[in-house]
C-alpha cells in the first residue's frame, strides 16, 4: 500500500509541475492531463545520442580552437550541478572545465559583475562551464 501512495504522490507532483510550466506535452495532451513519461530505455537511448553530439562538439572545439563559455545560474537545488555532471560524464577534462565560484569577497562585490569570470575564461580549444 505504501508504494501506491508514493506513486500517486509522484504523479500529483509531476502534474502540478506540468500545470505550473504550462507547456503542452509531446503527445499533444494538455498540461492538466499530466506529463507523459518515457521509459528508462528510451531515456538512455536519447541520452546516448546527446552525449555523442557533445563528443562531436568537443572534437570540433579541439580542431578549430574555438572558445566556449556556458554560464549556469539559478537558485540552489535548481539542478545546475546535475546538468553539469551529465555534460561532463563522457567528455575530456582537458577540453571541458568546470568553474564553481563561491560567494564574492568584499573586493569582488565592488567590481563589475563580469570581472569575476575574467580569470577563468577559456583558452583556444576549451569549453568552460560556470556553475
């Protein structure tokens, strides 16, 4: 009986999230119907495709000497760390670098906001993810 309660509670939370975002689901149903879930197998298949694309991008960055900055901003527990972890799972740490800046010290508080990031900007052939 406990499992049924958990499933109902999870379904309600997912439905509430879909209604809050107002986005229609992929099958054309309204947000009030609740989101459609994909199977774990389908999810893993899609993730593999996306990770292959990331590796292709990594090779392109190395070959062309491109410089890429990705800035993740949001509230605590918004999922930024999980996304960054998923991105960096299958790529080279020599190309992809993660920079997590803590709260600014008093000197940085008086500077322009962008100045905090200047020392960490990417070199040629590098991707920097700012958390």
